[in-house]
C-alpha cells in the first residue's frame, strides 16, 4: 500500500515545485494530504504562500504542510541518546557526557539519524490523520544516506545483538561455575538485560522505517532535461536498488528550458516518465501550481497504491 510519496533529486531541479503541485492536486481531488519538507533550505512555505513550522499548518481544505526543523531534531536525537545512555549504563553518571555529545553533534550520521527520526515521528504520530504524506527531500547525497540508514543500521544492530548474546551466555557459564563471582550480580537473562532490550527496540524502529521506504512509498526522482540530471537519476536508481527500494517514477521538469541535446539513459527506460513544461513566468502564487499538470503522476501514484493493497 502506497500512502507516502518521496521526491528525490539534485538541488535546483524543482523537487519542491513538483511535490507541492502533486500534493495540491491530490488534496483538491478529495484526499487528505500532509506535505513535509525535509530540506534544510526550506521554500515549501514560499511556494504555498503560507508561513510553515515544524508542526502541520493548514494550507487549504484537505492540505496541511510542515517544514522539519532539522537543527531541533538533531538536538532531540542527541538528548534521546544521552538519556538512553544514562538509563542503560548506571555508571555513566561519572562520565563527561556533555563533552561527548558536543562532539557527536558534528559526527557523521547524526544529521541522517535526525532526519530519520523526524520521518518516524511524521509516520507514527501524524500520518494516521491523512490519506497521503508527501515528502520534499534534501539534495541527493543526504537523501540517499537517510534512506539507506535503516538497512545499514539493522546490519550493525544485528551484529551487536549477537555480541550481547555471547556476553550473556558467558556470564551464565561463569555464574554456574562460580556462584560467588562478581559476574553473578550482573544480568545474565536476555529478558532482563537493558542493553539487549534496547537493541531489540532499535531494531523494531528501523524495521518499520525500512518497510516504509521499501513497501509503503512511491519514490520518484525529479530531473531536468540535461545530462547531469540524468546521470544523477541513474546513480539514485542504482543506490536504491542496493537497499531494495524500488524507483516508481521519473519526473522530467522544466521541459523546454534549454535547446541543448540530451538523451534519457536506456537503463531508466523501464521507469514511467512524466513531463512538466518550464514556466517562463515562474510561480508567484499557489494557483500557479495548477499550470503544472500532475494528473498522470497522481493517477500512477494511486494505481500503485491499489496494486499494493492486493
């Protein structure tokens, strides 16, 4: 069942414009829609002519929108990690956690996890109130990293879980041999072990997100009619295939903006393509989005959703 749509692509190709027009078309067809901007350089509110925040704001009947505050989600992720560390390891109170998390704020992966947990919040806490959630994503590099996070992290968590199981098994063996040992006072049962339980909880969260990306979402790439955009789309397709996320559509935006020769790579030919003409006058108000004909794209999205329910 497809109840989510992600629009990917490199910066400047028109992801926000296409996702905004797509969401507006769905809303005016009677669907209750939430469109969320994940791009740190937000301009979704500018397109709709509405001031947006980190929580849903009504744009018009059937259509709400929000712009994820990525900096706030980084802080939430770090605070959640700090609290979990203290709760899991009682001796952590003697550690200088503030210095550790000051460094972690700038560590690789922190931004990606922050985006991931923001998506999880939208999916688990907000999506029940909508028929469709549309995500306007950051440029390719960050988007591919957060989309890959559940699959990669699940492999990592699986290995940590095996390691924890071996530790608990050895504790059990030592306790049987020497009931008076210091290890006897430690947790030896998986059901009672905080670390093992936490790993299981993380794995469940990651599995939900992995399923969201792979099975519950329509993933489209927005390109412009030029060789750089086509190359980027091909790279996105190849990277998504590695993590079992199917590419559903290809949106060729700004057709007619250039007379330069370009060709669609044959490796993208099996993906359904949707053309959108360049608007010489630009977008000045929300109604201008109606000049972007998303009818076929919306129909393909709805058809894909029906196929998923069979």
